[in-house]
C-alpha cells in the first residue's frame, strides 16, 4: 500500500484531475445537478432549510455535515449574518460557520442571497473537494487529514480554531509531537502552548504550509503504517467527523473570548 506521504503528494500534484474524477461519479453528479437546479430559486432562510436535500448538500460542502441536526443553531447563524461584529457566527471559534453565513447571506442580501457564484458553483466545488477527502480517507486517514488541513488551515485566525476542530488539532499534535494526553488539559494552557510552537500566519504561505504537510504525513506514517491503517471512525466519521456539538463549540468560544 502506498504510504501517507506518497499518497498525499500524488493527489495534490494534480488536484484538479482528482476532483474531476470525483465530480463525474454518478451519485455526486446527481446531487450537484439537483443543488444547482434548485439553489437560485430559494429566496429565504425558511425555504433554504426546508429543502433538506439542498440544505444538507450545502452543509456538507462547508464541512458542517455533522451539524445537520442542529437546525436552531444553524438558523441563528444564518439569521444574524456576519455584518455585525456581535453576530453569532463571528463569535464562534470555528470559522466554517462564518463562511457558511457569508455564502448564504440572507441577512444582507435577502431574496438575492443565492444568486452569487459562491452559493452556486462555488459550493459545488467545495462539495467535490470534501467528497474527494472522504474517498481517500477510506484507505488512509492520514491523507484525508492532510488534505483537510491543507484546505482549511489558511483560513485560521487564531489557535482556538485548531482547538475547536478535532481533525486540525490531530494534524498539529502529530506534526509537533504533542502527546495525546495534552488534549485533556486546560484549554487556555493548550492555546498558549500552541502559540509558542507555531505561527498560524505561516499556514497562509503555500511553501510553509507544504513543508508542514510533508512533516505531518511523514510522522503520521511512522505512527500509523499504511499496511495497518488507523481507524478513520476515530476522527472522521463523516465529511467533518469532528463530533463537535453546539454546546462544545460555545464552550470553546467562551474560553476564546475570555482569553483576550
């Protein structure tokens, strides 16, 4: 079996081709076609959330599939939008909620919220990318983690975004050699430790990010040889698989705000 390091590099070397293969799969193509045929007709948050097929597609595309059930939580994210500094999405440690509210910005744009590219083809592109990550994760969790980190880390604005995301934290812990038991310690102490050992601004630099990914995939392979692949259900039970509840998200967010 190909190693984590090699598999990750083979996929990222020609990422457009890998994604094109995913997009052509019958099930993916059907869901994408349905989404594109419906999204521009949706004029309100109520209509958006009422079409389960469209809403679930959008949630998965933005890495929020595990939150499909949290309708009241997501309605609050959408209703308050992002324009106000005190808006719900802006206060959450996980930036995926803010991105979701920006993509479907009914609060700002009303009935025209879904006519923009980010709500149409932009979301389809995200869906294809996440589906690719899901597929490779069936064979190698480390490659899925690396692809996820490579996609999301450049958007981080604080180390609390890492702490709020099980998968991101797993990559960082592996790359930096942080023992698993550290994750059970005080959140603020973990945040200070991460600040002392990495600069999240480095993840916005493609070369530095790539170096970090090479380190992660090599170290992951040492601990999880590809011939005995780790159980992906431990970290990635679905497209996000982080199992983070609204309650935990708010708890981490309160700690984030308290640490300012």
